[in-house]
């Protein structure tokens, strides 16, 4: 099996959904993962799963819900998939803190994509490519146009966003041995 990044949505932000990274690592190890590490407190786990990656992601979701009392989707990508997401960023050079990839759990339907394109997002820009929603915020995610949240809801595919700096760091960490 290949070491992968496991990204959990919306933890340790805004005072809700607390998921301590030491417990996140321990949970993965209890489920049989090896070479386990985390990166920053936003739910980035790096490890080699004990079997099928999709099954491991669902097991992580179930355990988080059972132990911590909330459900959050877990999306996984290989190093090659993260590198491809960086290469495919469609908006050229931009401050990487304002440039994000939302890693979706599946590709949205064509009808959902068409409906999302009808939403006005001000100076914020987005483009969907397969299971990656690319976003360039004009002034940062904290000042995002309200239309961007609508786009995500209309697309209807759960996912979790990381800025390009974080994605680059995850790629680097997948190249190195685990050091929790």
C-alpha cells in the first residue's frame, strides 16, 4: 500500500468539532495504519492504510463520529494526486494563501455544475476539474464572496479545502518518513 494524505473536513476551526491531532494519529494506528503523522491542527493525516483506501476512509469517519460525536467526511489523495492538483491549478501565479484546492469525495453532476456556474461570486473565481474544485479568492478565504459558499452547496459533493501552501507541504511530507 502507498502512503497517502487523509483530509478531514472542518475540524479545529471556529470552536466546533475538536479533533486533537495526537488522537487523530492514535485512531489511525488503532485501525492498522503505519508510518502515521499529522500536519497542523486542521485534520491532515499522513499514513499508509492497512488495506483498501476507501474502506479506511470510511472507518476513520465512523470512528471520529463514535469517539468525538460529530461526522466529518474524510477525503484521501496520493502524493501523485496532490502533485497533479497543484500542476492543474488553473489561475496562474497567485498568492498561494489565497489559492485553494477543494478535494471532493466525488465528481458533481453536470446539472449541479451548470447550476453552480449561475452563481455570482464577485471577484472570487472557481473552476471544477474532476474531483478538484479550484478557488482563487481575491482577498483571502476570510473575505470570500458569499456566493462561493453557495457554489459548494450547489455542487453537492462533500470535500475539504486546503491552500496551495498546505498542499505543497503535504507533498513534501509524503516524501519523508513519519515524525508525528
